[in-house]
C-alpha cells in the first residue's frame, strides 16, 4: 500500500473517531455529478456515510456538480432532468433539506471565482499527473483532455473550500482530488495567511461494489442496480448477473469475484456477514444466491423507492429545496470570497 493511501486511511479513521464525540467540529461537503440515476454502489459507497454524518449532527453540504458534466462530454444532454433525478434520489434516500444544504455549483458564482487564485497555486505538471483525471478520460473514451477536465481537481478544491468543509465522504478513486484540495489549502494559507482547513476524506468500507458483469458499477455500462428501479427491474438485472459454475456458494473474493460481489450486496442490505449468507445458501447454486440478493435489495430499498414515487409528482417542492440550498451556498461563498480577496489585497473602495 502506498504512503499517501495509508495516510489518508489513518486520517479517515481519526475523523471517524472524532465525529463520534465532537460532531460540531465538522462541516461535511460532498457531491455527485448529475449524469443519471444513483445506483446502489453510490448508496453504500457514499450516501450511507452522508446520512450517518447528517444524523450525527455534523453540518452537511451536498453538491450537485453540474459543471463537472461538461468535463468529459461535449453536451450535457437534459442536464435539468439529471439534476432533478439526483435531487429525488437524495431526498428519497433521506438527505434532509432542513439539516443539509443541497446546491448546484453553476448557481454559485463566488464559488467558481475561487478557481482563479487557486489555479495560480498549482502547476500544469501537477495537474497532468492526476491519476483520477487520466482514468476518467480513459473510461469516457476521450483521447484529448479539455482544459476544464485538466483543472477540475482544483475546481473540486473550490467546491470543498468555499464553505470551509473539513470532511469529505468519498470513495478511494477521489483521493487524488482530496489531496489536491489539501495542497491548495496549504499553499493558500502559506502565501496569504491562515484561511482554509485541510480537509480529510472519510472513506467508506464498501467502496468497491462491482456491477452485475463484475466491472466497476456504472450507468454507462448497463451493469448497475439503480436506486429507483422497481422490484421487477431489480430482479431482472440480478438474474442477468455473472456467476460461476460451482454450485456450492462460498465467499472468496480472490478466486470467486462474481459470487463474492453478489454476497457483498446481500450482506450490505441485510447487515449479515457474507460468509454467513454463503453458508446458508450452501449448494443452492447461483439461482438461490440471486434470489437471496434480489430479496435483500428489494427489501432494503423499498422505503426509499416508495418515498421517491411520492416525491416525484411534487415538482415545486424539489425546486424549492434547490432554490433554498443555492441561496445558502451563495451566502457562504460570498463571505469566503470576500475574505480571500481581502487576504490578497483585492478589496477596493
Ligand atoms: N468528482 C466527484 C465525482 O466524480 C464529484 C464531486 C465534485 C465531488 N465536487 C466534489 C465530490 C466535491 C466530493 C467533493 O464523483
């Protein structure tokens, strides 16, 4: 394991321990790109942690990263529809707009303006080394990286630092961006005086949930179990999942990744260890395993799905949540930008 991963994991564990006793010291910021419905990988990888933080009493901010959509595609088709879907998923999952601020970064000009001083603190070579940017370009199938994509880790620093967020619940793939954010905060503080916290990632246990074909779960691969699917759609998706020919079900991630992934999904939904589920299925084979996973997913997500159906027709409520969130985000962003311009000597009569 490399040093920076180890350091990030230690920091995450320290944050976890501190939140339990001092939630008021934390301001959580995290977000998603509005590129389609959330799936169960998002839920267990990040949303569950956000809900836990929200319940703990830490201040929580949830960003709909709409500008990020145009980093790897030329047109953001139906961006409003995607934003709305994401909001419905958040609200259905239990993100509570009374306790969490949900906002879109395109609606917060002062947040985006932080990008200018932040970019001056980062070298082009540093940006070109970012492994997550390279991976994302590769998985989007683009050969030339545009300027927004190259600089978006710095944009992400602005996302986190505009509200002085100090804890960011994300999967391991996002660690290079959190590291970049820490570097930006440190350099800004060194150059202009103490202004920003150096945020830490809060890593979840379940970051590596795979899709039904055993590659990374992602909407574009058609291998994801979406939060909003019906029970029947879920059953169909799981029925098509890859397994292997050994009828005796065992939990062995190294040699039986497909079976282990299905067991992990059932385990997360049921709160039962995967080994125990495997033992209970015994030599029932892939069919019994899939039936168990389907039942687990459908039971666990039933209340969320029901809430989503209730919320869906209420467009004005969803609009109101976002309008209020954007107002709050603008207030904080303007305060931070004023402080930044003051530190840089750029306040004029
Ligand atoms: N880059 C994140 C992703 O691709 C989304 C994101 C944008 C984000 N800004 C953020 C996550 C700030 C955490 C904090 O999933």
